[in-house]
C-alpha cells in the first residue's frame, strides 16, 4: 500500500500520459509479484473444485466488480479487466490476480482522479462465473432508457454474434432495437424501431483457452443477431431489473448457443442520461452548412465539436495527442480515457452507441461519432473538421471549422395556456427528445419524411422488384437488408417511424399525415424516374388524396395503410390518428373513406379519427360538407394562400 500511495501521490501523472503509463505498469507489476495469502488461495481452489467439479475443461468468465464502480453518477465503464474462456485452476488463479492488478490500469487511475475518488478507498473483487456459450450464439448490452435523450419509456437493446466483448468494447457495429415499455407490459408487439449493424467480426473461443476475433459470414452480416421474441424477452428482464434497483440500468446479456437460453451477466446503474437535469434544454445548432460530409456514423450525445484531426493507430501514440484535437481511430476502448477527456470530439470506424467508449464520451460531455467504417481513410491528420451529433441519430463530420451555437434554456414552471399546444415532428430520430417537452401530443407528423429518409425507394419499384433493372435492384438490396421482402421493407419501415413518433407522446394524440409527395419528389426516390409524369406545376398535379383513389397508386397506398393498421392494432398504439392531404372534391372525400374502410381502417371504428388538410379554397367554402367525411381540419396555410391567390 505504501508503494502504491507513494507512486500515486505524484500529481504530474495526471497531465503527462507517458508518466501515467509508467506508474500504472509499476503498480500492476508490484501486485502481480506479490503472491496470494495461503488461506485465500486454498479457498479459491476449493470454490473452483466445487463449481467446476475439478474439470480442466469447465470454462469461466473472470470479471471485476469495484466498490466505487457503477455508482448512479459514475459508471467506471470498462476500467478494470474481464477474462473469458478461462480453463483450469492455474489459469483461473492467474486471471483473478490480473483482475486485482487491473484496479490500477492507466485508465482506472485517470478516471478515479477525474471523478474525485480517493484511490485508497476503492476496493475490488474478482467474480468467477460459469461461461455462457455465446460464441455460438449472440450477446450485447441493453439500457432501460434511451441513452441519447434520457427518454424513460423504452428499453434500448444491442446485439452482435459471439461473445459480448465486441459490443462492450466497441469493436463491432451491433444491431439495435427500441422496445416500448407501456405496450410491452400489455403483451403487445412492442419493438418500435430496429437498425441493422454491420457486425463484421465476432469473438469466439480460442483452442486451449482464451478468445479471438474472426470475420463473420456474409449471411450473418445480413441477418439479425437476435429474434424479435428474444429482444422482447430481454426487455422484460430489463424492466424487472430496473424495478428492483429503482433506477435506469445498463445491462450486459448473452444467449447460450448450446441451450438457447438468455442470461444476464451484469447490471449496473446508467450514469449519464438518467442524471440529466429535468426541464433544462441544452441545444447545439449548426449555424452554417458544410459543403461536404467527409464521413458519418452513429451519433453519441447531441453536441457539436471541432478542431484539427489527429489519427491514432494505437494506444502507444497517446503521448502525441494535443488538447482540443479531434481524436480519430479505428476504435477506442477505456484504455484511451486519459486522452479522451482532452479531445474536442471523438470519431471511430467501429463501435456502437452502447460500447464503453461511447459511455465515457457521454460522461465527459464530448461529442462522439462511432461506427463510421472508413473515417481513418476519409480524414487526414491536421485537417480541420466539425463533428456534429446534433442532427439526429446519424452523426456527420464536415470539412472546416464551421460556426455553431450552444444554448441552454431552463423551462422552469411553464404556465397553462387556454389551448392545447401540439408539436410538429417529422423525424423519428428526434422524437424522444421532443416528447419530453411540455406538449399535448403531435399535431402533424409527415409520412413523407419517413419514406424519404428511412426507405428512399419509390413504392412502385418495390412492388415491381422482380422486373426492375439490375442496377436499381442492387441499390434496393442494400437498403432492405434484414427484411424478408421489398413489400415488408416498405411497410415495416413506415411502422417503425410512426410507432417511434407515437411512443414519444403516448398516450397523447398523434396525427399522422399520409404521404403527400408531389410527382417531382417521388421521381427523386430510387426507381422513381420510370413511374412519375413530368408536370409543369406539381403543386396542383398528381398528389395527396388524388393518388390514393387512383388505380395506379392503389397498391402503394395499401402498403401505407397496412403499416398504420399494424401500429394501431398488434402494437396497441391507439393514439395514432390519420390525416388526408389535398382533398379536392367531396367525391374524393367519399372515395378515400371507402379505400380506408376496404383496407381495415374505418373512420370511427376502434376510436380511429380521420382528419383532413384544409389547403384548397374548395375546402373552405364547403367546410361543413367535408366534415361529413372527416373529424376535423388542419389548415395548410402555405398551399391555401398560394391557391387562393
């Protein structure tokens, strides 16, 4: 203890990375050179014999658990070591010793100092668990809230093939799901969003003990690493764990490839989103748009940072990193913590939003973009860039030091007003953030935003998939990975977009305006050129309700309605209402209601309300007659003004 305390008393180690590495190694070597006490060693062997039956082929995971670790406001994510596929007593004993020594990894020393913990008061135990055979299954991390917005009504699940270390350590871009807690509790289909990760590698057992990473097959990369049933079962476990501890939790899980069962291997408090001050909005906004996006990936946090790029190939180069630079690397792990805190922003090729590096970046308040794939190739050393996590789930790296602003607003006690104020939200990626503002629901959610951003393909091209040209088919194949058919891809993406928006304000109303692309906008979608007319003035052309009742578009519109029906039915989000745009005549109003009923969405049935956009002079002059077919109006003042003039 005297040796350790003397080494850590030197304050210069917290500013000099090379000195920190020297001191850390000296302390760890000292611990490894000190043998266990005889009574401890005999008890360790007795317990190994009890659990393993003295079998040298029985496999363990040896994990760390520190007293100051996993507090509600400090995660210590990945600060100590974990060892997998440990076989035999001698190997187990050595790994327990290494776990004890890892109380003084460079990253742990630096992290404790930064968070104000006294080194001498932190204790650690080594946990020896039966190894879950996830090398032939899958594993991942889940949070009992949304890590980016702090929205409490979802469970965020991530998964990849093989041992979970790849997800935790950030070496793989995992699959992601959001599960909605209120409808999960009712036994409904509760997965409201999913994103397929690249999953390029997996960690498996190495012959003779230990583990190694291998490439995944093309089939694995194009498949979901967990089934919907498994994801919902995991979410149920997450809710139970959260209830037990009384706070949002960060949970590691694994699926055993032999018995097919799901196992929880670790649970700790979530330390960032749950600690945010309620009622205070911090907002970052780009003031100028970059000429080009150099790279993009998964955004961690909502902030923006800028600076000169420094590309590091390994942890040995940490001494070359300067304050305020943008740290760019293939991947980072908790060993990089001493320089992460100095970075203006962090960019990695690999990793997901639940890996240790992402957790630490959130705690430090540093914008990070993970899973870019090719950032180390696309960016150059000393290049000036702006890293924006303020534009939704996708983070963008722009060329140049662009202007941005940060604002903070304390909402305090907002007085009641004499009307209901609903929001205009089109982007599902921002829904969980906006849903926490004072609101009376969503008054307008434009479906074309979801179709344009999440699908990007003309519905006719998907319906005619078997007969379209090879180049268009290749573009569609890339977009619809993980979905069984083109039709399922289109319908399911609409389901996910609408369900996410609906969940963000549930049980308050959300009015979803069905697609209102004009012909020139439909033409810009993949495959759209061959299906859309050339119109002089698309504003008054083939759009809105006129499309819905036209035989040309009938099957396309049916896919939209199928999605809405699924959200309101099996998913139980009955707060969804629909709105019909650009209804020219009373005949159209009658016909569109017939189409809705034919597709299982009858106005007034099961509480369904159908609104219409009032954006033509005829809607105003014949308002009473139109109300025979609809439950209310939303005034489209822009189109109405132009068409009146």
